[in-house]
C-alpha cells in the first residue's frame, strides 16, 4: 500500500505552543476569573467602572480624529539642551 504524506500549505504546519503564550494565557485566565469574582462581589462598582471605560473609549474615538484634523499641518520647535532644536509637525492621514 502506498504511504500518504500529509502535506500542509506553506506556512501552515502545526507548531507546538511556546512557553510564553501558555504563560500569558494562564495569567489572563487568572486575571479574568479574579475580575469576575470582584464584579460579582461589588456589582455597583463593577457597573460604574464598565460604564466609565465605555464612555472613555467613545470619547477618545471621537475626540482624537477631530484633534488630528484640527492640528493638521501644525508645527512647533522644541529646544533640547545638549541636543539641539527639534521640529515637531503634525500630519494626519
């Protein structure tokens, strides 16, 4: 009987997990479980924190592009002692 070789498209060979990803996953899981425990213990504080973070993300998503449009082409110079003058220009795309 002919033997079949299992071929994978280039770059998709299965690789064993590395230690760093396992460690990060474990720490993330522990932190998430701890956060759920705290949220269950203090629901008012957890809701307040969730609403605050959500509002901060919404404000940043709206304010940063507007700030970039307002500062487009803005240029300033900064004197750094021992280094010289640094020119800072804001260009947004």
